[in-house]
C-alpha cells in the first residue's frame, strides 16, 4: 500500500513565523501535490511537482513556496505565516505511469496561525 | 478550462435510503473522472473512477456512470449505511494536464441509524 506521511497532524504558529510542512511518500512517485482544504471551498491546489527540483504553481500559490530536493519528499513553506493561512493542508502523490492512476493522500496537517 | 460542480450539502439520510450526489464538469479534451471520499480525521481516498464515456465505476456499493452527453458523473448508492458518513469529492483529470486533478467543493453526507 502507498503511504503518504505528513510530519505533523496539528501545528500552531504565530503570525510572521516561517513554517515548514513536510510530506514523504514511499512509492517512488514522480508527481506530488500540496492542497489546502477549507470549508465550503473544497480542495485548492497550491503547488505541484512532477520531478525532483521541478515545481509548478497551482491555483493559489501566493504566500507559499515549495522544495523538492529528493523524489520522496515535498515540502511546503510559508515564508511569513498569516492568519488567512489557517487551514487543513493535504499532501498527495501519484505515479507517472498510467495517466489515470489515482492520487494518494496523507492524513493532513491542520495549521493554526495566531 | 477544467472545473467540477457538485451538489452542495450537507446531505442527511436515514440508513438504507437511496443516495445520489450530483456532479457535472467542464473540461478540455477527454477527461477521466473520479470520486474520492474523506472519512473524519483522514485524508482523501479514491472511491471509484471512470476513464471514458459510458464507463461505470463501482466500489463498496457505490456507482457512477460517465455521461459525456450531459457532462455528468453522479454518485449513487442503493442503500446507505451509517459507516458511509463522510465527505465526497468529485474530481476530473484533463487529458492535457501534468497530472493534476480538479476537485469539486465536496458534499458532506451524514447517515442516521
């Protein structure tokens, strides 16, 4: 079974702090994704990566950056956390073979910025 | 562009009732369509998928048929259980994208005994 592990389940940070959210997958997947989930808005794509050191902006990249130095790890960085970044963050990965292979999600990190 | 619209919730049903959650889409090319489910406290997991027109995806008693003529992929189950209480997301993957999925806003389902 594919396992996508997010380093923290709950995180509380202060406004202005630099925040790192880590995600690791164990299936050698090429594609990795960061979404945020908010009530009434569903899932919105922040960034994704289709290979090591490659990244693409999603729909809401402002205020975020990402890092993919190794294939199994995809980090989301909040350079200066703000209260409107309080949300549930979901990491996902997907193999690059069959174009319809499913996304595999981690259990999420609930971030609160105070 | 690509987008997914699904019916707003919450949906509340009694056990053994019939479930329909509507999903329609707009897409360029020939998309693949998915339903994901999120149980409380967990990430999303794939429930079923369909990759071409008239395909029917099914899993755990849930079904959805890819209807190109109505651009729809409605989720159905004949008899829901309390354990089906979750949030359901419709999603599409366009033919020309780099592997990203486009999600609907999710529909909360609560089933009472």
